[in-house]
């Protein structure tokens, strides 16, 4: 195998970077009426990247760029799911963008750059690579939120997102610099070795940990760093909200894995960050689930529900072992596709001059379209974690990991807040099924959206009946990369 | 096994498959097709459970008709089914009731017929799943899945306060069962990664752990039964649910709780069950006596029957927790009998409600003058509810009281008051509704039972009488299972 090109592990990233640049240029020569060409090219670029990722995947971790970049099974799986998420997002948001004059080349180019950022984060084996990916993703997202220039709400959201995001990046960088000071390396694999060699808890390391975890908390939107989440989710155009709420969460999970599990996974440090994550997880579960009850805007409600879900994700990770990380990965994957479906439904029901983003807009959906109401019902029950939907198994895996790690009380707290969470998901089901419709506009989405929505909703049921393969995939890919 | 068919799987999946087909008929334009398809599914679903009875080996203990297939391998969860005598009777009752509910809703339900019928078929399949699961996670999944269709049934086709009732029903029962999940995961961890109930039966556990697990189970099952004081969701759910919903709720869903005690609590944590039996018995007796008195003062027929259900289910939990043969058999017989009787009573109220659109006792009087056939059938079910000898209601109550006398005279004495209160509230209601002079022009205009209604009530009258006169076919399938269960309960599992 000596003929392997040194850059082989980074081929998908290189391809996507090239394609994004090509699309940026090509879009200049496309007239407004033919903007579909840009859309098709973007989809093609993602499909191509997926093909390359699949072909270049290897069971053993492969390093390149002098160990700054790694391609392992976890990164391949997460990247493939991220492509899928972005492609689905593009399909869902197409009509919405077109109706609001946002169906422009920039949207697609920014989406591709954001995807590239996620890929770099997922494959980072060096704190600087990690940071680079994070900033590429974040900067693309800031501008996407602000894309709707004449909307005051969107501009405000973008501003908040940017300021708080920059603060978080600062903290993260500060933490990273301390890590460098303590260990003399930025490469994650060496960092882990250096920390083990250092032995006992070092004050600088613990300080670094605090800053790093705070930065992570910001990016995930976990309490007490959650303030931006509801405003950004609410203020951004729904087509951007669906993006923020989906694939980047996969990258955030990879970020945590690389930094906490791989880099700072030494036994004595695990205990340190476990404490912090417990506080963040419980606070997120509490504030996310309780505040969501009071929301009347579905996007805001889903934002708070996201905070609650991130609490669950943290619970999985804080178990600090293979089952815990596997549970976290399964949870985040399931969450991403539940969220895609839920926001996809908002996009599907929106039309020119009407955002179906209030809870009231879902009134009587069952009378208007039983099929979409049923799909949304599946999505909501999955978010609530009621069997036989896949959301149940996500919660089950996390609870199992938490109990396995000896935190029975945490599991009890988690199920109690999940129970509170069930209420507001149920309320949406109630609106769809028990109330009379207030809006009688026909629902006639494009065929591709119809099929994707159906597949997305039914996936909740199918993976709920047969969750085994996906669980195994998550556990195996974590195993291969630890 | 008949022709090598996986009968238990069929009992679960035939109704569910037909449910999907019924949903596929879509809008109310195809209501007739939906009804026919639902009837076919319910009848076929009942038909596949019959060989379970005829081929059941009454002498063999343990589980029969077992099926095993790996399901979620990374968690060692298996699709493991099997049944004993207790499951057998409940599966039969469930599949039988589904047929009745489909027929009972035939003309009454006019909106979203397909969704209504499909919900009941799904429910039937899920509940058969609960009754036959031998894997704890499979049990939990089916147990929880039943909530979704019932939530929809109450919320969409229910009465004026249906939304409150539906949410209360869902959240109350979900709240009960989340700790069950935590307990099951805990057991999974201490049993080195197994969700098999049979493994749990052999698992030694310290008394502290047993007591904690017991309470986690107890909360879940007590809400479902429902036991006093966590019964408050039931009157709301019953009153607001459409007739079919009330029937299934009373006849089968309440049994999920009692079944959980029998299948999970007693064998997995026997020492805790013994230690806390007094507590459960006390709650059961409160339910029998106090809720019996509460039933007496109800002005709404459905509420009255709902409270009577709670009181009767108190008998079931009492019978289970006195740990002797008569009590246990009596409890199961009582469950089955209550399934027939309470289902029938709710259908009777449904018959009146469909005509006069009122459930209030005060709005009726002298119904016997206009609906003599109905009055006769209603009489039978009222008598059975009161525990009159010769009806099914008597057998179970008598056996439980017999068992209770062995445990303590005072248990029996308190339980026996139900013979007075039960007769009082049932017959007093019957008297006010049926007898006397015709109360108002509405009653005077009541038409007699239609053929369809007669069929449904007739189908229920038969087992009520048969069980009362000749309970042996029901009791004999229980013998071996009850012995098994009592063996489990008497063996200490302390390490």
C-alpha cells in the first residue's frame, strides 16, 4: 500500500473545497431563472463528497498533514450522515428560499463551506485544525442567519449569534493555549499521551478544561451558555434554522469526542470534566424542557427542546466510557434526523408570505392532511422518546450508559425531565389531531419534498422497530476511533 | 404449534397489519371499506388466538408457544415471546373485545372512521404483545406503545373535556412508567447485560435493591391498575372517551397493571413483595371500600362504572398480594370477568348515550318501558357487577375472599363489604335508570336495541353466564401457572 497518496484521507474535503469554489464562480454566470443549476451542482458536490468519503474510508485511522488530520471510521460515518443531513436540508428549504427571494448562489456556497467546516472538525487531530473547522462552520452560519437582510429579527439573531459565538471561540482558544502551555503540544493524540505522562491533576490543566468546556457549552447551546439558541432559532429564516439545528450537531459531537474523549480522556481528567458536564446536563434538561412549555412559537419551542436534547447528549458523554460515547453518537444522529423532520415540516407548511412557525399553525393538520399529521406525530413522539419510535432507544442507550457509570440518580432526573418534555410534544399532537383547522390552504409540496418527508418521518418508526444496526454502527465506529 | 405457525406473533401482528391496511383506506369516503377491513382484521386476530387455547397444555408449567429471535444485538434484546395461563386468558379477552369494539363503533363513529378502527387494531396488537413478551424491553416497548392509540382515541372522538382527559391519561401513565424503565435498565446492568425476564427470575438481589425496584415497578403498575390514590386519571379518561375507548380501557388496559404485578413484580422481587404486601393490601382495601362508597354518589353513569372498576381492580390486587392459590386464581378470574362485565356496562351506557346524548342518571327513568330487551341484558350485567352467584362476577370475588380469609379474617371482612356496596351502587343506578315511570319525553321516544347492538351485548352475555355457571374452562388453564408463580414468590432471592 505504499502508493497511497499522502493526502488521500483529506480527499473529500479537498473535493468539496474545489466544488464550492467552482460553484461560487459558476453562479455568477447563471441567470436568476436558472438558479436551479446552482442548487443541482451543490447537491452533486455533496453526493460526490459522499462517494469519495465512502471509497477512501478505511477501518484503521489514517493520518495526514503531519498528524493534524485524521480519517477514521467515526469520521467517515459522521461525515456521511452530515452530507445526508445537508442534502435533505437543501431539498426541504428549496421552495421556502425561492418564495422569499433567498434562492441565491450565496446560500449554497455558504452551506457548502459550512459543510466543509464540519468535515474539518470531524477529522481534526490537532487543536488548531479543530479551531479552523469550527470557525469556518461558524462564520458561514453567521452570514447565513443574516442572509435575509431586510428582516430585523434575522439581523438581530445574527448579531447575537456572532457576538456570543466569538466570545465562545475566544474562551476555547484561551483554553487551548493553556493546554499547550501544560503539555507542549497541540496534536490531540500526543496531548493525550502528554497528559498521562504528567500524572496527577495539574492546576493549569483543570483551568484549561474549564475554558474548553465552557466553549463547548456555547457551541452546543447547553445551559448556562444557551442564551443565543432560542433567539437564533427563532430569528433566522427557517431554512437556516433547519441547517443550524441539524448537521452541525454531528460536528459538535465529533468536537467533543476529539477534545474530551480522545485528548483529555485520561482517567483523572475525566472525573474533572464529568463534574462540569453533570451540572450542564442537568441544568440543560431542566431549563430546556421547562421553558419549552411556555413557548407559543414552534421554532422557539424546538430551540428549547434542543437545549434539553443537548442535556441528554451530555449525559451520554459524561459516562466517559465506550457505551456512553456510543450512546451519545446514537443520540446525536437520531436527534439530527428528528430535527430535520420537524423543521422540514415547518418548511413544508410555509408558503409565500406565511411562515407556519406558530404552534397554532398546526391546528387541525390531521383534517387537512392526515399523512403529514401522522409523520409529524411520529417525529414528536420520537422527540418525546415514546416507543416504538427511535427516540426511545436514543434515550434508552443514554440511560443505560448513565446507570452503568453508577449515576442512577442522574437517570431518574433525566427521565423526570423527559416526562416534562413529553408534555409540549404532546401539545403539538393535540393541536394537530384534536383541534379544528384554522387554515385551509391546500398543502401541495413538490414531489421530492413529499418523498423525503415521508422517508424522514417513517424512519422514526422503522429505526424504532429495528434500531439494532444503527446502534451497532455507532458503537463500532466509536470503538475504532478511540 | 399449529402447522408450525408462530401463533403469538400472529396474535400481535395480524391486528397491526390490518390496522395499517385500514389506515391506508384514507378518508371517510371509504368508510365502509375501512369498517369491513377492520372487522376482518379483528375477527382474524381473534381466530388466530383460538388455537392458543385449544392447544394449550394445562398440565405443563412454564411458558408455552415460545418464540425467540435476536432483535437488538448490541443490547442483547430479543424478540422473546411465550405465554402461560394468565397470558392466555388475557390475550383471548383482548382479541375478543377488539371484535366487539369494532362492531360497536360501526355506525356510531362517522368521522375519521379509518383512524378510529386502526387505533383499536393497533391497541389490540400492542396489548397482545405486552401479554406475551418475555423480554423486559419488549414488554416495556409494547406497554408504552399502547398509550399512543388510546391518547388519540380519547382526544379525537371523546366528549367535551376530552383534551384534558387525554393529556391527563397520557402523562399520568407515562409518569408512572418512566421509573419502570430505570429499574429495568438497572436490572440489565446487574444481570450482566440481559433483558430476559427468565434471567431476572433467577437473579439474586438484596432486600434494599428489591424494595427500590419494587417501588419503581409499583408506581408504573399501580397507575395502570389504577390503585387508590393514583386512580384519578381513570374517571376522567372513562367519562370523556368514546364508548369503544372506555370498553378497551376498562376491559384490557387496566389489566396491564395487574399483569405487570404478576409477570414482573412478584417473581423478580419476591422478598420485597412479601415485605410490602401489607402496604399493597391496605391500598387495595381502601380502593374496595372507599371507592365503592365514592361510586355510590355518582350522578354520571360512566363515572359510576369507572369507580366501580377501580373498586373491582382493588380485588384483583388484593388477590395477588395475599399469595395463596385461591387469591391468585381468583384475581385472574376477576380480571377476566371484569373485562366482560365492565366492557358490557360501558356498552350499555353507550347504547343509551347514542340515543339520548346524556350519561346522567337523572335524565333517565322507566327505560324498561321502551327498551325491554335492553333492560334485560343490562340487568344481567348489573347483577354480574354486583357479584350475584351464577354470574362471572361472583366467581372471582368469592375466590379472592376465600383466599383472604386464609390470610387474615379482617382482610376478608373488609373485602366482603363490596358485596353490599357493589350491589348498592349498581342496582341503585339500575333502578333509577331502568325502572319507574317514564321520566321524560326523551325516554318515551327511545327505540329498542338494533340488531347490531343486540349482537354485541349478546356476545358478552354468553361468557358472563358461562363463567358464572361453569368456570372450570377458565380456571383449569390457570392451575399450573399459578403454582409456578407461587413457587417463585415463596423462594427467597436474597443473596
